[in-house]
C-alpha cells in the first residue's frame, strides 16, 4: 500500500509500511551549496526524494537515481513521472558495489558527475535494532552495501573537483573521514546536526571533493528544535520552497 505525500515542490509516492524518507534526506538536500550543477547521481535513492528535490533546484541538471531494491526502483520511476521530470531524471536498478568495481552502466560513466549524494545505511550489521521491514532494514543497515564501496563508487563517478555530499552518524565520523581521504575524496565541509541546542549531535553532514587540497571548514551546528519543541527557523525553512 502506498501513500502520496507532498514536500516542498514535489509529490512522492512511498510505501505505507516499508521504507519512508525521513528528515535526514531533507537535511542533506539543504546542505548542498553548489551554484551550478549539470550532472547528479543519488546513490541508494530510496523513493527518489533527494534526487527529485535537486532536479527542481538545478533546472538544467540530468539526475540519476540509483537503487538496488526493485520495489523502491519502481517507486522512483513513478515519482519521476508524477513530477513531470522524465526528460531529465532517470531511475537505474543497479548495485552500487558494481559501480565501485568499474562495471560499465549506461548513464553512469566514470568521471562524469558534478555531484554525488547519498543518505546511506548508517549502521553495521548486528548493531542497533534491525527493522522487521526488509526495505527499512536494507536502508538502515549495511546488509547489501558497505561504506567503503559507496565511497569508491562515488569517487569513480565524480569529475575532478566534483562533490560528494552525505549524511552519517557522528560516532562513525573518524571512520568516514578516513575512508574518504584514503579514496581520494578530500573532506571540505562538515556540519553537525543536533535535536536541541544543548544536546549531543545526532547526525553529521559532510561534503568532500575529488582530488582537491586539504582544508576542512566546520560550520555552525544545525539545530532542529527550539527548547519548546517547535522547529527552529532554519529547520522550518527546509520544509518551505
């Protein structure tokens, strides 16, 4: 069973009981600061939320939604159609590990993307609570995709100077940064996300650049809620066009 939801300037079908996008996707979308983008790959696209939002922001960009799960891939195709984006947005049912290994895939040529984005599985297998819904389990835990393979696939797709933007857990930050650097993606921007002002960070947003010099900027924290439980102005703006 599906629901039809609206967010900002797009409509999106998603499973009522399976994988559904969360605030993580919107935070990642809002974190992207590039002015001009012609080619975008959303790796592990789910129902396509991030790639579709980016297609609406970058009106001349070609966007590729890469999703291994057949059901989510079909949702991507539906969501492309209902948002009238079939000319510029393309769904691809492929395994990111194959991209990392250099498999030739039409549309996903090496060194051809300005921007790669991903809201990846955060947790290693056998850590945290595993969702009983298979779609959710695969989206949250590294059951089909390890982080190192995501990074290698992103590096392979990006042009020199191209950007990789992702969201992850603060407790895995040292591992994430090391994997990026070892693969030739230099961390350039970092922003921690907190539920409230005085609470520990719950998420971290990262931008890395392919084959660029070191130099990391840590931006001011992103706060989701005011003390009274209402959204901060910045969080509210994420939901607005």
